[in-house]
C-alpha cells in the first residue's frame, strides 16, 4: 500500500523578529511542509500571526513568551500547547518543548517514547542521535555565544531525514542589549 509521507517544519526563538519569521514561513511554504512546529519564544501575538500559513501550526511556550494574548492568537489558526506537546505524524512521535530544563530534555530523549525531541532555547542549531531518538534544535535568533545565523529545519517523516536551512532577512538587524532583543526591519 502506498502512503504519502509528511514534511514537518521546525523553528524556535524568533523573538519578535518579523523579517526572520516571515522568511521562515516563506521557506516552509516554498518547500511544501504540512505542519510547522514552533518550539517557543515567539514572544508577541503580532509575530505569531506570521505563522498563519498554508500548513497546520503548533506552538509551545518559551521562557520569553509573556504576552497574555499569545495563546489565544495562535489558537485562531493553530494549536497552542502550553509547556510541551506530544505530536504524531505518520508513524513518527515528536516531543516539542522549549528546552529551558536540560534535565527534562534528557529525560524526553531517554524515555524511548519519541522518535524526535524538538526543542529550542539555546539558539544553537544541532542534531544528535541519542539511542534512536533524534535530539533536534533548529536554532534561534542570533545571539552572543550561540549561532551567528538563524536556522530552521524540515523533517521528512518517511526517513526521519533532517534538513537545516539558514534563513536570512536582508533588512533585519537584531541587537542583544542586556539580555533584551531589539529587532529592526
């Protein structure tokens, strides 16, 4: 029996940078993803609206998501899961969590329940196979001490292949000042 498999886009830590969020959505739509998972730190409702696209949208809360209206804004076009989510695409189980507790990330990876543990928070993109579970961080807004560029990922559910893509927004500058993110576009 023939089965059509899915493409799942994963991103995190957009921190109200509209230019990067829009470029990420453009990349996901151009590459025909069926769903987008945002692992937290969208920050404000106006940035969440960028993800109202041609795919199903799922978001978890990040440690900088303090806007009261963020959850209800996402719920207008997608699903806001709160702290964490267990999602299933085809035969693939995905845990989605922001990643503020490394102990929890490790426990999710070691549980044997998930094919992929998607997380953010560190702003560093990476892929690691932990005894058959893929620990995946798409990366985040460039900050000092982490990646100097913004990345997103696409997962193919048939093969569990992961593709990272550097996303650029030509008129986007982000400055980290005393732990605050200031985006100009």
